[in-house]
């Protein structure tokens, strides 16, 4: 996957090397210490994945983690906002450009590139935090409306609470910070971003900011998420921000979220692994709705092995989920190999724990996990006693032996 690059040619006004912030003079915050260079960014861990289970013997799921869900390839440069940008600056910049913290840094970043972007952005964020919140938000809004931007050479990386730890452009960073200083203004700013920006990374922050102020997700939000994942240019060359935006169909949940993710599997080979990881998260976010829906839908673009692994997440104590699984195991259209894979993983409790834009990973406790194993063992015992699935007798026997071992271990460990 390749990413386009562009430079808007902004140069910093070198007259007067100091910047007045309130009563404080800051001369070093905007140092022009960056050397010009091309840079490459690998799309790395969409979220730091670790498999979680209370026994090492528990089988791993066949699903990919979000880490590495996009094939890592280098890109140079940044996506440029679709908002109208001013013409290249000369030595006589408008006063609002010279006085705005973000616009002055934008000039430096574009002029010099960024070996020290991480520390420079951290310093800028710290300066904004020292201002009154409304003044900081005002500077951010003025910058975002100006159309100015600058690449940082840093990845789009999500940290705790859905905030970015690094941003690929200064506009993306500004959208992130605006959500911190003035959440309501950030939600309102999302609409102009949707209307004019051609940056998937900017859309990711705009969607996050809008969602935070509008829960449960409204029709406008659902439509914008659908729009983001229908843009062919973004799907052909997906950015890390677009991959992280897969968290929004997860948050929407139900048939609407399911439809977006299935559509991606059908239309975007480049997003396939990221979409599978998100679909698995969609199941975990709402099993009661997801399991019956997933069991009753033809696999289509979703391969049967992946569907079996996701269905193995069913909480069999819920009657609707239990019925869905019984129907799935009885269905002639489901390959025997898929049913065997289901029984090998059931109940699938492996998890990828990481940071996402709006959702949060919620692993089971050891006690909850053990209780789910007990219910699964009772379910498998029932199928064996009924004798209704003779073609799966070997797989059912292996599943029962595995689950009985888990339950015995949990009893000895005091979890039951």
C-alpha cells in the first residue's frame, strides 16, 4: 500500500524569534531544528495484541489480531486535508499565522521535517494545557479553519482512552487535542471535516469526537461511518487512521455494524485482515445480538473457519445464543470442518487487548471464564447424550475431554 505525499511550501517568518503566550515568553517551543528528509512510516500495531486466557492449554483463535491487520508497507508523506489551504507563505505572514501556536509549528514542520516531532508536539500540547481551556480551544479551532497543515513523520497511534500518542499531521493532532479541551466544539467541528476533508486520518478523529457527544450513535454518525468505508481511494490505500476507524462499526453494533464489516470483506482485499479483527471485536461487544446474527447469515465473504471461531465465543447460558449454536451445528449447509473447528475452540475466550478510539477491551475474570467453561461442558455433554450429531462424535468427545480438564483445573485453583 502506498501513501501519497505533498508539501504545502509554508516557511516560517524569521523576524522576531520569540512568541508571547499570555505573560510568558517562549523562544524555544518552535525551534527550527528539523532537517529536510523523506520519511517512511510502517503501519504497525493497530492495537498491541496479547492473547488472554486463564490456561495456557486454551487453543488460540484462528482470527488475526488487530496488530498487523494491515500489511505493513512504507509510505512517504502525509494525507492532505481537503479544506482550502492558503497560498504558500512569504516572509510577510498574516498576524494570525504568526500568533497562532499551531500555525507557527506547522511552518517549521513543513520546512524542516521532523526527527524531533514527538518532543515538539509534546511541548506544544503542554503549552496549550497552560492556557485557559477556551483560549486553547480557540487556537485549535482557528488553526483547523485556516486549512494549514504539516506532516510530522509520526504514525497514527492510539493510546489510552482513545487519545492519540502520535499523529501523522498537525491537523490530526489538533483534532485530537480539541476533543480534550472542548468536546462540544470538537463534535461540531466534525461536520466541516466530513464536508471538506479528504484525509481518512482526520475523519477518524472527527468520528471519534462526534461519537463521544452523541451516544447512542445517531443516524448521521452511522451514515458518515458508512461513507468513510465506501470511498474507493481510501480502501485501495488504507491509512492507519482508516484501519483504526473500524472501531466505529464495532461501536455501532448490531446489523448496521455487521453490514459495514461484511461489505469491507467483500470489497477491500487490503482491509480484509483488519476487518476480520474488527468483526471479532463486534461479536465480543454484543454477543447476545451478534451470535444469532452471525449464525443465521451465510458466510459469503467471511470464510467458514473465521465464522466458526467467532461463533465459538457464544455464551451458551443465553437461550438465544444456545439456539443459534444448535441450529448452526445441525445445518447441512455448514461444512463439517467448520463445525469441528467450532468444537475445537468453544468456548473461545482468547482476546486481543489494546487501545481503540471509542471502545474498550473487557476481558473476563478468571472466575467468569471458569463459569463459562462449566456451561460449555454441560452443553457438549447434552449433545453427546442426545446422540443427535453422530458425525461429530469424535470432535464432541475431544471437546468434552478438554473442557473437563479446564473445569477441574479451575476447581483446584479456587475459581469454582
